[in-house]
């Protein structure tokens, strides 16, 4: 699973054998969350959360939104079109 971004102690990964829609897994400190990547004009939405406190989810979502275009390029590089 390629790490495509780091947010502090958390790593953002895209699984090569994963399914659509475009999304990332954020892993760290014994927690994992999955965020759907909409499109560069849209936003990032949390789909699943396994243990991250709400304040961390908000921080992660903001960082993902700032890097949305690069994350979508990474998804397309691994999976092809969204």
C-alpha cells in the first residue's frame, strides 16, 4: 500500500487492489479512517472511522482537502480513471 502523503504521525495510503470511488486510508496511532475523494472542485468526506477522535478527523480532512488534486492524481496513477 503506497503512502501518498504524511500528516504528522499519520500516513495516507491508497491500496493498489482497492475499489472505486477514489478514496484514501489514513492510518496512525492505532487508528484508521477512510475518506472519499470527490473531485478538485468538491470536498473530502469521511466514510469510515476506526478510533480517531473528532478533532483529529477535522484536522485530517482539512489536510486532505488542501492536497486533494495531488491525491486524485495519485489515485489515478495507481488505479487509472476515477
